[in-house]
C-alpha cells in the first residue's frame, strides 16, 4: 500500500470520468480491482451498493471508502482530494477567466448561447428520472406522485427540501405498515422482510 | 455568518440529494439562486454548463465554485467539506452493516419515492432555463440551440463537453 498509488489512481479517475457518477464507476473498479488489487469483486460491489444507497455524490463516497480501506483516515483524505480537487480548481479557473472578459460581446454571446443547451440537458436528466420512477413505482403511482410534487412545489411554493423530506417520510410510513402486516401474518417477527429473489 | 450559511446550504442539499449528482442540481438552485440570491439564474447556468463540460463529479465542482464565489477560498473549502464529509463518514461507519442495506427493501423504497420529485425539480429548472434563453436571445436562436443540442446528444451521441463547446462557438459567432 502506498499513498502515492492511491493519489494517482483517484487523480486519474477524477480527471477521466466524464459525465458524473455512472461513467466513473467502471474506472474506479479497474483501478481498485484489476490494477492495484485493493479489494475483490464482491467487496467492491458492496461498496457500490452502499454508496448508491446513501445520499449525495456517489463517486466521492466510493473514493473515501476505498481510500479509508487502503490507508486509514489519511488514505481517505488522499483519495478524496485527488478525486475532486483538480477539476474543482479547473472550474474556478475557467469561470474566473470567462468573467474577466464579460465586457466583451463575444463572451456575452457565449454565455447567452449556453442557456438553451443547459435547459435541454436538464430536460434529458429529468426524463431519465421519470423513466426510473415509471419503472420503480409503476405508471399510476408515478403520475400521482408527480402531480403531488408539482402542486406542492409550483402552486404552493413549498421548499424542495421539505417536499423531499415529506416523500421520504411517506415511504418510511409505508414500509413500517407493510412490515407490521407481514409480522402479523407470519407470527415470526424478523428484522427484514425477505426479498423475493 | 456567511460561512455558516455556505456550510448549511451544501450540507442540506447533499443530504437530501438522493440519486447522485443530477438530483442535487435543482436543490442547489433553490438555495443559491432563489433563497440566498448568491447567483443569478444565468450565472448558475454558466456554472452548470462549464461544470458539465469538465470531467469529475458534478456536485463537488459546483459547490467548490459557488463557495468560492460567495465567500472566497475558505468558503470553497467549507462548501466542499459540507458536500462530501457527512456521507463519506456515514459510508465508513455503515459499511459493517452493508449486507443489511443490500437485502433491505427500505433503501430501494426510499430512493424510488424521491425519484418523481427529482424529475419534477429538474423539469422546472429546464423550463426556467429555456424561458431565460427565449428572453435573452429570441425564440429562433433558442430553438436552434435547444433542438440542435437534443439532436447531438440523443441522436448522434456527441459528447456533452463537445455540445457545450459547440454552443459556445455558436454564441461567439451569432449572438455577439
């Protein structure tokens, strides 16, 4: 184990991983399993599963855990910083440069032209989430939940954080009641409902 | 005070951002543009565009830039810490119980329940950007850029960084 390896591998995955989370995971997998043999496939899958289950950015969570696993607390710091710092600096640098010239009509034109493209990219991301929701919750429930969140957010102006918390709480309540029903039916209280495989 | 606000904003947005990077974007916007008014929607769009064109995780790039813009280098560091630390620590401590998470239907249920909200949030934000574009560059340029980028990304699968680059060139030539 060396911190240099950790630094190099997470620097590489940070710089080469285009398009956020999903594109980086195969790269991290290659570095951790094939190249440096830090863990086996099973453990990596577990790391991915947990990173996916917790909120916030996925790749940074994986970098932290793998760094921690390889080199303790310092390893976690090294992997995390190597993963996020280079592109964070680059963004500050590029936008600083762009705004330094914001008197120029060319830069103004560039800034104006980017809005519709961003609108389209966000629309496509929204579509991805719609598809996932459609698959996970089914058609009817998806539409109902979309209408509820649209009403809360746009008509009543409820803060998004509150709407998300409400939805999480309602899912928790649903699970709680399902569990109770299941326990009553089986007469064998268990921690988890077994998942049909 | 400003440091506290920066920390709080990036802490709460990432705790609630289920589903990775994209789900945190509308939450960032709600706090940074609408609530605290640190950036205008246009500036937020610039940050999003360049962050999208660069490699690496999107949430950390955006939070470090916005933190820097609002409260200097220390703000940048605080925003980054707030973004990554809470869940990173949770990751290390909860890993012992990973089998519990994997087989549990709870987590899947939670993620599923948040997806419709995230979809709506992203859709509203997309609409706001298209309206802003319409107002500043007229409907012809907006239509060309929006449909052109859709065609490039979805039909011929051009890399997003190239699409952003292409729109910058278009703006420099036709909108300056």
